[in-house]
């Protein structure tokens, strides 16, 4: 669907998408911290698709479970109980990522043996 | 005013305030990162008082100007141009903190000489 | 999923969930009024899961249809037409609750005869 | 300013203002409960002017301090710490109302003696 | 579901629905412009059902693709990247409308021949 | 303050500001319609600074009072009574613009005579 939006010929929307991507690149702050910022911003604004995206990216950046739950807690305290349904789904996404990674790792270990 | 709220006898509000304070304590994530999370969450939710509080706390935690502006940029991209008036005031607060700190440092240097 | 969140070992999230539960307990205001407060807050913040939860709890607290629609109307006027899709789903949930209760009552009546 | 809006000749805005007024009239739910609904909705949506209006109306409807703080607590838990600056100002408004009422009562008592 | 809400007997909700319909009627501003206003308002408030409704209405009012994407761009810039998932679904709805219209037109052309 | 933000050296924030400016330029939709879109988006998101900016720009683009109030009405119906304090301030800004313009015009007429 992004492809369709980008092929619409609207140059400014394309530039916005570009700015969006670059906002999370390594800089004075690490990509890991920036993805955590994106995650908590998405949680308090209550956007499931955005939360899912940043959970995946945080897992890729090596965020630990303890770090995830402390970030979730900041989002929960700032945003209140209205964020709880989104928090639940975030935890579910995180668990799915962890399960996929475990399978992936055990398969790679198996392949080496 | 917090004192008045806390003296209201409503134990649950007191507990909420306690949770709010503790959410930013050093843990798996550093206080610095947590204050940045609080700052960006406050920016996308557009609350000037909360932004001011987290700008001050971030300055105390040693956040550099480059780090501030990268965090502001994440907030701006996620939250859109509607956050710009709050971003302006955030930059103004940051500048006031930096000026106060410089005066404080130059006074301390002067006292030592 | 709550169980998973609660078993995450993050004590502060557990405490938040506890505060969330206790906010609706009978006190100076009745549970009924507090659930109505939660319902309207959920409607203006447009969270379907939260609305469903409070509709069920309001039914349990004996809120009548006339009371429901007056509360919905406050939410609609405060929150505007953007709440209408959520209002529609709220009315659907309410109807499902009423239907379930009728079946339950007619079964109990049948059992007694 | 309402007068200016109403004299704009836009009939639909006038009708909206009328619906807004009538939403809080005594009905299946009391005006007191409806004003509390308006107060909590305004708190979670973080509108100081609306909060001030409903605090004044709640005082007129005889809402006690304990009732106020339980309603505030529901708003705080649902809406999170981002509502705290608004909660502070709400408590300040409440205190001003109570002080004015005390003065008014003591003056009336004085006039009678 | 609207029918159920309207048959609830709550006159004020019925009046609100009426105001909602009339807000987009031809006046000093054309229906086309008003539907675009509704579309962008729905995008920045991130309500998929409302976006779908206004996309359909805008198609009926003859909004071109270039006009749609410029309106989407205003919504994206004002509301930020948090609107992107909704923008994606809006573009999908638009495409579905265009496909349906093309089929409809080619069928009508076929019938005439 | 924009100058300070732009001199921060954060290139991406500068690019965002550029996108923000260009979103309202004449295109498939006129600047007038785009400023109305910005106005209603700002009203439903309840940002006074943004509303003021777009009211001024709409006046410059020749938006009539009747057009303003129809746009305000769309914002009011979509966003609900929580937008009323912002609507009031928007009307006040509009009136100030009209008064300034009248003075300006009468001065220019006077200069010519």
C-alpha cells in the first residue's frame, strides 16, 4: 500500500515518508533509543499498527524484555488506562517476535549440527 | 498545588502520583532515556507543562542539544505540525535552562577565583 | 493477556492495574456512577475495548436504557460526530447484553417451573 | 463571545449550542451525575475551560469534595499523568469556588444578624 | 445500527445526527469542499469509519485523485506519521471506489451498445 | 523562535518545516481550500496557535464570514463541544482581522483623498 501512495505522484507525501524513515536513524541518539521513543509515542497516541512496527524494530535493536516493560510502563502512566488494550496487543506482538526468533535460532543451530 | 491534591485524603490519587514519579527512576533503562520517553510522549500529546518538566529533567540528566533536537524531531514527525507551537516553547525552555546553567557555572567559576 | 502482563515482573504495571480496578469501587460515588464516568470517558477517547468493558459493567450495575442513552448523548455532544462509529458499536454491545440477560432470565424462569 | 457566535446567523452552530446545554438537564440521570460526566470527559480530553465550567456546575449541584476527588481519580487513571496539570488547575478552581461560597454564606449570615 | 440509535427515543441524539448530516450540505462552501474538510478532520483524528465515509462522499462530489492526495498531504503534515496507517486504508478505499466506478461505467457503456 | 529551531542544525526539522509550508501552496486544490482544511484540522485537534495562523491565512485568501462559520460548524460537529473554547477564540481572532483590515482600508482611502 505504501508503494501505491508513493506512486501517486504526490512528491510531498513521498518526502514525508522519507523524513519518517530517517527520524529513527542512528545519530546523537542511538536507533535503539529512537525506536523506544517511537514505541512510547505510538502507545500514548494509541495506534496499534505503529506499536507493532516499533515493537518489531525494538526487537531488532536488541531491546530486552525488562527494557520493553519499563518503556511500556512510562507509556501506561503518561497515557492512562485507555492505553491498556493497546498495551495488551503490544505484549502479544512482543511475544510473537520472541517465539519467531527462538524458532529461527534453534533452526540455525540445527542446520549447523 | 500537588500538596493540596495529596492532602485531599484520596489515597489512590496519591498512589498514582507515586507511580508517576517512580516510572522515571533508573532501571533496565536509564533515567536519561526514560526522561526522553516522557518528553516525546508529552510532545505528541501536546502538554506544555509536561514538556517543560521533562526538558528540565533531561537537562539534569545531561541530554545534549543534538540529542534534544533528534528527540524533538521524532516527536514532530510522529505528531505532525500540530506539535510545532509546543516544539517552539520546548526550545525556549531548553534555552532558558542552558542560560541559567551557564550563569550558574560562571558564578561558581568566579567564586573560586 | 493481562495475566502475561502481570507476570512480566514489572511491579509498577501491576500497581497501575490495581489502581485501575479500585477507581470504580463503591465510595463517595456509587460504582454505578463511576462506571458511567468510565463509559463516557472511553467514548470521548474513542476506545472500543474500554467502551465494551464499561457497557458490561454498567449493565451489571443496573443502568437502564434511558440512562445509557443520556450518558451516550453527553459523550456524543462533548466528543462530536467522530465518536459516532464507537457509539454505534456501544449500542450493539448494549443490545447483546440485554439479549443475553433476557435468555438467562427466561431460562431461570423455565428451570423454576 | 458566545453572543457573537450566536449572532453570526449560522443556525446550525446555534442548534449545537442548544444541544450542548440540554445534554446536562435533569432526566433519567440527574444533572449532578451528568455534570460529573462532563467534568471527567473534559479532564481526559484536557480542556481547562471546559473543566472550569463543569467544576462550577458540579459545585452548584452539591458535589462534595470526596465525590470530586473520586471523579478526578477516575479521570486521572483513565487519562494518565498527562492530565495532572489540568487536575491541578481543577483543584484550584474547586478551592476558589469553596472559598467564594464560604464568604457568600458568612455574609448572608452576617446580614441576617 | 443508526436506525437502532434513532429508535432509542433519545431526541437529542436524533438532533445531533441531523446536525451532522446538514453540516455537509451545499451552502456558502460547496458540498465538495465540506466533504474534504470532513475527510481531513477524520484523518487527523484517525477514525477509519469516518475516513471511509468521507472518501465515498468525496468521490461522489467529483474530487480528483490529485485533489485527494493534496488533501491527504495536509492531513499527514498536520497529524504526523501516526496518521499513516489510516492514510494507507484511505488510499485503499479510494482505489476500491475508482474500480467500482470503472466497472459501473463500462457496464453502462456495454448496455448502451 | 522558528529561527532558533531552524538554526539548530537539525536538517530534518528544517525539512519538516519546509513540507509544512508547501502543503498549503496552490495546486490541484486552491490555497483557500487548503487553508480551510488546515483551519478545521486545527480546530478539531484544538490548537489555538494553529487556529490563529490559519484564520489569518484564510482572511488573506478571501474567505467570507459565511464560509468561515460553515467551516467552523464542520469542525464543531466533528470535534464536539470540547472545541467550543477554541471556536470562541477563533471567532475573536477573525473579528480582530476584520477590524484591522477595515482600519487599513479606511486609512488607504483617506490617503488617496
